[in-house]
């Protein structure tokens, strides 16, 4: 094997499953394994405990997020909407 410069971690699949699916898996695994920041203490020590559950190794803060990333685009939209609705209800 050894020729994984182009295919990265998906080299273990060989020629199986199709190129598009292997590219998608490569992108997901890169997102999963990259360093994430903690929303509580801003340290770069967040790891995934299980699907959708993330924990900071520095402060121990445990929170929910996406399956492969602690913060998803849908979650960001929901936070902005909730913040906007909360500020409207105060006035």
C-alpha cells in the first residue's frame, strides 16, 4: 500500500466504495480529528466522547454538538435566532 499522499486516511479502503464516498469520508475524518476550541475556557483540548457529545480535557466541560464537529452550521443559526428572539422579548 503506502501510496496515501493523495487519498490520506481513506487509503485503507483501496479502490472500494467509489471516489466520491472516499472523499466525503476523508473530509469527515479530518474534521473529526482536528483540534477544536472549548466554548467554556477557550483551550484547544476538545475531544469527542461519543456521537454528538464533546468534552474539554482541560476544564472538563461537556457539551453537545454535531456528530463530527462540536459546532455545526445549523447550531450557529439556531443560536443566533434564539439570541435575537431573547433580545426582542426583553424590549
